[in-house]
C-alpha cells in the first residue's frame, strides 16, 4: 500500500490536452454546417430554372432571382443582428421554418394561375428568410476559439477556421447548381426548390439545435457579453472588409455574366459553368492554403498581395480569345480570390465589436450578394449592347474595388 501511494505521488500529473477546434465544436458540427448551407447555393439557380420552365420567360426568371438576392441583402444583416441580440438558435429555427414554407409555396405558385407579381413577392421573402448559415457558422467558430484557446494562439486558429469556411462555401456553390441540374433533369423543374425546402427544414434545424448555438454569443463564463454601440460597426477597420466583400460580389457577378456572353459568342453558352469552375478550383485550393502562411505575412499584406493578383488576372480578360486561354486565366484569378476572401473574414472576425460578431459576418455575406446581383444586371446590359469583349472589362473594375478596399484597410489598420 505504501509503495502504491509513493508511486502515485511520483507519477507526473496529466497535462490537459491541447484544444482542438473539431473536438471543441463536436465531430457532427462540420458536416451539419456544410449541408445546411446547400439550400442557399441551390436557391437562386433553382428558382431561375423553375420560373423559366413553368412560365417560359427568361426575363421573369432573372427578375425573380434578383428579388431573392435583394431580400437576402436587405434582411440578412438584420437576421445577424437578431442572432447577436436573441441568440442564434431562436433566429435560425424561425427563419429556417419560414424559408422552407416560402420555398414550397413558390414551387406551387410557379405553375398556378397567379400573376407574375405574386412570384416576385414570394421570391423576395424567400431571400429575406434565408437562414444565414455560413456567416453564423463563422461567428460560432470565432466564439469557440475565443473561449478555448489562449490569446497568443487565437490568430492562426481563426485564420485556419476562416480558410475552411471559405473552402466550404466554394464547395457548396460548385455542387449546388449541379444538384439543381440533376434534380430538374431527372425529376421535374420544381424538384430543386422542394429539395432545398426539405434540406433546409432538416439540416438548418439540426444546425440551430446543435450545442454550439447555445454558446455562440456567450463569454468564457457562460454569460452573454454586453453589446457595443451600433456606431462601432461603421469604423474603418470594420467597414473596410465589408466594402472588400462587396467588391468580391461585384467580381463574381461580373465574371459569370461576361463569361456567359463570351461562351455564347463561341456557340457553347451551356459550358460557361464548367469553365467558371476553373476559378473555383484555384480559389478553394489557395483558401485552404492560407492556414499555412507564416504569421509575419500579415493580414493586410495578404489582402494587398492577392488582390493585386486578382487585378492582374482580370486585366488579361478582355484580350483572351480562346476557351482554353480563358480557363487558364480563371485559374490564375482563383489564386487571388480564395486568400482574399479568407483575409477579409479574418479581419472582420478580429475587429468585430463586442457582442456583434454575427452582425458583422452577415454584413459581409450580404455585401457579396448585393455586389453579385448588381454586377450581373449591369454586365448583362453591357454584354447585350457592346459584346463580350467590352463586358469582360467589368471584372477588372470590380477587382479594382477589392484592391482599393485593401489599401483603405491597410491605412486604417495602422491607426
């Protein structure tokens, strides 16, 4: 007995295991959060496909898609603010249920003898009620890192988490339209919209009920922190990433629309999505690689570096003459996109005012939607009147906005 007690005293104490983000969030969290954002990726393309098939009007299809984006852009930040104020769980459960009902209603109305205005109104409410899974997931992970990691280790872990989140967004926005095409082709045009409603009801609910939702806005002591004044959201170091995200949205809308015009002039408009995917490959790969960047490569330097690559790639677009050259150019552009997006979200996470993380993240997400919708409309008009070569200047203008916001951020962050 004496020997046993002596051995026990001499045995070194067990050290606490190093925190792991996967373990802290829970092994089920990441697949749930990934699938829960699929309805958002399926929504715009699915609605466009359904309206064109049911009503035979491409113009109406584009208008309904635009109304969906408008609803998301206007109400998304309000949902983020509500999540900060009342907690993610309550907001997600209400928004998820309402969105599924709206999607199912739209699938029925598309073939019903109702005026086009009814479709436009429901499309707006679909966008307005769309659960902001991606921004709220980023907010949750930032909160988990703040509680579980010592201060000196938080920055690289946040950068890695933002890299994963950006890659996850790329994955769903590549596969979302593919799923829409498969469902619409093998079943019927309403299937993608109904499928999005079902996915939302199941996985958004699971995301809302996950244990991380209850702790999303709690401090280390389990108490909800006091919110800073609303005016703190409009400081330069917070607002510069929002303007940068707007520029990224402008680029996405301008690039896809001008690329479609480019492919249409070559008689293969249906291949625009495949060529566009080349940009997604480079973007997702480099987004994940951000976690490996050394700490001395600062966030403001990363933004300026990769935004410059984006501008350089976009400057070549008006001079591209073949589909192969376009694909190569988009691969180069993707190298600039992924790290720039990750950096914008990392900066937003670092400078979010206390108690307003979800609000800031949804501001960035909504800025992307606003930019994408606006650029798609303007670039489409330019392509119709002046041709693809002129329309391909639009992505360069958008890239310049991204770089300009990066310069603003670099200046503001020095003070």
